C-alpha cells in the first residue's frame, strides 16, 4: 500500500473504471472530473485526515490564549483552514499520483486513478499541481489573519507543511516508514493553526513577549502535542495500508504495513501508549484541568478498542478505522481542548 492519506473507500476494488457520481460531480463538466478525482473530492474521509490536525491546532491556541478568543475568530480560522485543506490535499495528492502512477497501475484499488488510467497526462498533472501550490502560496501570504503579530509565522509553517507532504510519496521508495513522514507533515499543521488564531508556539515572529520559562514550556507542550499527533497518523495510516499490503509487496512499495505484517497490532499498541503519554504530558505542561485529561483517557480507550476490533485482513475494517475511527479519536481530543477554552476564566 502506498499509504496515501487520501485513499479511502469502503468498496472493493473496481474491475473497470466507474466515474464518481453525486455531489459536485453532478454539476461539473466531464472534462473536469479527472482533476476533481486528483483532488479526491469524491473521497471525503481523507479530507478529515488532514483537517483534524488544523482543528487541534486551533483548539490548542484557543485553550491557552488569554483573554479568551472570540467564537467569531475561531469560526473564521476554521473556515479559512477548511478551504486551505481542500487545496493542499488536492496539490499533494496530485503530486503523489504523478510520482506513483507506475505503482498505482499494479495495485487493484488504485489502477483507475486519473493519471494511472491515462485520463490526465504527467505534464497536465504537473501543471495542475503547480497551480494549486500557487493558490496555497497566495493564501499564506495574503492570509486575512496576518494582522496578528503571531501570524507572521504563517508562511513559514505553511511552507513546511506543504513541502513535507509533497516529498512524502518518495519515502515509500527509500524507507519502510513513509507513514512517519506523513505524520510529521500532518503534525506541522498544529503550530500553523495555532499561529492563525494568535499563538505562535515556537516564537518564529521573534517578538519574545513571553519569559524564557514560559516560552520554553509553550514550545515543549506544542512539540509534545505534535509528536503525539504524528504517532496518531502513523497508527491509523499503517492500519489503512493493510488494505493493499499484498499488492504493495508485489509492486515493491515499502510501508510499515509491509514491514510489520502480523506484528502491526502490537506495534500500534506500543505507539498508542506513547501517544497518550505525550498527550498527558502536554496537559501537564499547559496546566490544563481535568476536562482535558478525561479526553486523554477517552483517546486511550477509543484507540484500544479499535486495535482490538480491527481486522487487518478486511479492507472495510481497515477503512473504517481510517475514516470513522479516526474521527472518533479526533472528536474526543478536540472536546478536551475546547473544553479548556470554554472553562477559561
């Protein structure tokens, strides 16, 4: 499996190409359909794999900024980043499909992707990806939230996120851990989103308004949260990668699913323990209340149940963990962060 965060389907591999139907595909011209497919507009579960980390970053910032952020600011940042994720996901998935087209043709569930089936040429895909990256650059530089001093770091965090996710497809060629690269790329969204609402955890703006101890504590807590969320990505994407494990082995695609095989659940259990420990450490560093720590316990319980229940031999089971299962964990963690925001004095 090529561990692509945007591949998500609960249906078996297609024996022939079947154009998507419903939603935006009922109104766009036929010539646009392959490009909409490249953006994965027909597969919304992968969108949430991206957006959770931005929402977590907003929640982290909202839980710590005093005086309390207005709901309008939070809503505005959420909408803006929601649009950002649509374009970012489209850009990195286009790059992924272009680099992986030969692999995709050898894997049953991906052989009908637009580039693999010849509906979009390599050159057209490169131009389409470049166009999307230009849009992202404009959004980062012209971000309406940049009047906030902390938001001067936005282009830096935005660039970091886009670069890491764009090189991720190459990881499966040289390492058994492309999921780790994906996790780092997703986790970089957290300080980006926090800066969007006025909290730069790593003080990239250089204002130094916090004391040295406060700055160190904030950076440490954010780094801990980022690592926890990177591990979370590794867990759900490794499970998801089992859908195509046999085909990936034949095609020579490297991933943790291929590497771990029957040891995947044990490895994910160890990673779950580390993830929850880091989430707890984040709460301690931020002096959060019991509201947040209850959510940490909820995350631990949800992940444990999923690891016990998931059938790695079932594509539907793995896809459920990636989609709805990840959503459950995301909602629980967000409840803790926004719970802290609500009880803030």
